[in-house]
C-alpha cells in the first residue's frame, strides 16, 4: 500500500499544480459564468471559434466546469506576464 501511495503522490501533486496555475478570471457582471469579453481580459487572443469550443453546451457563456475542462485539456494555455 505504501508503494502505491508513493507512485500516486507525484500524479496528485502535478494535478494540483496544474489547477493552481490557471489564472483567475473576473466575472465582471457577477453572472456566475464568463462571457467571451471576460475571458479575453486574460486570454487576449481568444477568438469566437475558440470561445465556441470552450462553451461546450452552446449557451453563450462559459461555466466553471467548461473553463476547467478547457484548461485541463490545454485549450486555454498559461498567459505570459
């Protein structure tokens, strides 16, 4: 069991580090989700097609689950600066 935990520990740490690296995106209108304009304050090169790829339920807004999925899958990348 100890050996199993030692093998999984780096995976858990890598996952936590990746999630921690995601920038904070302000929800300027306090709607509980993000518009394309709100996401563009962080990812300035985000296009309409990119936004549509993130907005998987096509409701015109990105919720927390969609944002996390896009980050985890590399659709959204770390920003320089």
